[in-house]
């Protein structure tokens, strides 16, 4: 387990909640049961504190009450914008995948430009992936049937 993994767990919590309390919410963060996480469990609160501090440093969280260590989202998680750079090879593969899906499903007007990949193109790729998962097992990504698998 890495600090990035712990920050991702916190962001998942923050997608559902506007606040995070070190004392109250740390026990709800599930590190999992593999060998790497088992050795971190005794230090769980310290690891979570470190991740929270990093989220505070980048402006995602603000400390509301130092005594109770209650943090509040600076703004909704979905409003944070990231700048992503991809190589021409990755852009070509993404565009080819999305465009093949569009052609195969007869969707009009949606074409991914290899020279200018957008967030919409990435969302289309995610949609393609979800549909492939549904075709594989009839249970889409994030469906209640799959929740127990994580």
C-alpha cells in the first residue's frame, strides 16, 4: 500500500461526504487485508493523518476545528480539475478504441480526434469499458452484485 492508495481511499470517502474527521472517520477507511496493509494497520491513524495533510496542502481539504481534527472540503470533489498529458501513441489507441465502438454501435456525430483528446473522449472510453464488463458477466462495474468483490 502506498500513500497514493490511502489518498484515493480518502477521496472515495469525500465523494460521499463533505467532511472528514480523523477521530470518527479513520476507522471507516478500509485498508484491505493483504500482507502490505496488515503491517500498516497499527499505524493507520498516522498514515491517514499524513494523507489528509497532503490533501490539505493541495487545497482539497481545510481544517475546520483543530481540537476535533475535523476537515471540510474546500469545494466539491468533482469540481477539482486535473491536467492530464498523454503520449501520441496513447491518444491514438484511445481514439481508435472509442471510434471503433462508435462505428460498431451506429452512434452518430461522436468521433474522437487523435490530435485533441478531450475529457468527453476519456468518458466515452470509460463507457466502452463498462459496457464490456456488462457483456462479460452481466453485472456492470459498480453494480451491487460486484460490491462484495472488492
